[in-house]
């Protein structure tokens, strides 16, 4: 999937929706990362994520922090006492290749 380098919001985010595809691309420093636009925890709006330093993002709904390289959950503030509600799988990450035509996201 080819994505233009234009149209990123002031926080470096750009949401791509096409059929069943709903991916957010984040520009952080000179790197681009692509991930599912919905949080794997409860489907929160990860396209409105808070970019953090160190190639990390925070979900705006429950403040779960994900690694942008591999999708690993780095911080989950929900207490274990909340049972299944506190569980969060890793985030789906997509490979991004920058070329002269824009960003090629491997889906």
C-alpha cells in the first residue's frame, strides 16, 4: 500500500482507511511506523495516540504504552485485579519502506 508523505497532523499521525484496512502511520523524528488504528485492548482510538520518546506510543483510552518496533506492551496501568479487562495483546505493526514515491506499507 503506497501512502503519500503529505497530510500528517501536527503530532505526526496519519490514518489510512481503505476497505478492511485501518492503519495509522506515525512520523517520529525521521522514522515512520505503521500500526493498527484500533487498540488491541478494547478497540480504543489508537489513531489518536500520544507519541512518546523512544519509539513508543500511548493509547488515549487506557494509557497502555506500546513499542513501535515490535508492538510489545511496555506499560499497562490497569491493575491485575481487573481480571480479563486488564489483559492487552501486543499491537499489530506493519513494515514501512520509504522510497521516492512515498511510504510503502507492507500489509
